[in-house]
């Protein structure tokens, strides 16, 4: 809950800070604090306000019906694909290296789809973090739990690949086990 919210707040704050041109946070040197001028304090206040507005908007979005959240995430992912030039270039290079036999159009479609899914999953996290557990149960289905139950009470190591939707399954599984 709150710890997750603080972590998300810091991440959003860093992203907003980069968007408004702030490169690095103010750091202290030794035991004393570094002097921060009025322009920097004003910029920090703007970043803080934008961060709070963004978090409020995402928490409010999470209360809407799931198809609306899904579509908003996909739309924001499409916008991110267009605006995040350096990330888009990295994606294109990685896909070209991993799939040299694919056409450029196919790699481009995969990159765009990933951006849409990634941002959608970020928006969905606000449902999982802040909405009632029953909404998570209604949205996420866990299959194959009998394999886990067969080893209940004994030590085990669960391995799971890190894909975009992994967090949803893990949070859903945790509700009942």
C-alpha cells in the first residue's frame, strides 16, 4: 500500500523531473546540506505538484471500469512509443539483433505492441495496489495452482520469468495462498 505508493511517487517524480529538464536530485555533501537557490526550490515544487497530480490521476483512473483503464494504457503506450525516442531506438536495435530474419515491419509492430502492453500494465498496477481485493480476483485468473498445492508445507523455489503481466498473477496468487 503506502510503501508501494511512495516508491511509485519517487519513480513518477524522477520521470517528471526529467521531463522538466532536471537531471539530478540535489545531494548533500558531508554533514551539511548544499545550498539550494530559489529557482531550484521553485522547480522542485513544480515537480512535487506534478507528481501528486499524476498519482491522483492514476489512482482515479484505477477506479474506472477495466476496459477504460486498458484502453487508456494502450493509448498512453502508443504516445510513449512516439515520444520516447531513445527507448524506441533501443527497442529497435534489440529486436533487430534478436530477430534478424524478421521484416522491419514485423519488428516495428512488436515494439509498438510492447510499449502499449507495458504502459497498460503500469496503469493496471494502480488497480492492484489501491482497489479492493475482490476486484483483483475478478480480473486475474490463476491456473495450475494444484501443482503448488501438491508441495504445500515443503520448501520450494518458485521461478517465474519477468514479463509485463507477471505482477498481476503474483498479486492474485498471494491473495489466496
